[in-house]
């Protein structure tokens, strides 16, 4: 979408609808959001997440090679979003997720499923 994402969102009926749905879901209450590999650099995404954390009880689970505190440091509304982080995973997905029926997962996988779901 390039550098003019907010403009693209307002001009595209489909993308604008996606964004409105995201905002509605985040504000629904009792929602948990798993964020995988997001760099937290988009204000138009961070704003509804931060608002939902502060006003609607949104809980955020971060899955990234970096710790949430490091990821959100200096980011737009990062401190607000960090208040909603209830869990995180820093190991690569390939080490955590089940690969075959003979490899049903790992202790980290079991913990993530227990904590998130």
C-alpha cells in the first residue's frame, strides 16, 4: 500500500471496510489479538489497538523474535499497547508449531495454546 496507507484505506471501499471491521472487533470487549511479526510502524493500526487496550479490555499476545517491550519502544502509542500485552513468544514458529503427526508440538506450543485460547 505504500506510504499513503490512510489515504488508500479511505479511497478503497474494500480496504476501508476491512479497517472498520478490525476496529469493531477490537472494541467488542473480551477480545484477544495475536500479533505475529508486526513491526508496530503503522499509526492507523496502532491507534485502534491502543484504544481497544485502554477502553475495551483488548489483550495482545505478541509472537516475534523480539520482546514486546523492545518492539513497542518508541512506536506510536507503544506504551498504551504494551499495557495490553498478556503473553508473548520469541521462538521461531518452526520450533514451536507441530510439524507432523509424529511431532505433536512442544511445551511452548502447549503453553501458547493454553494461554491464548
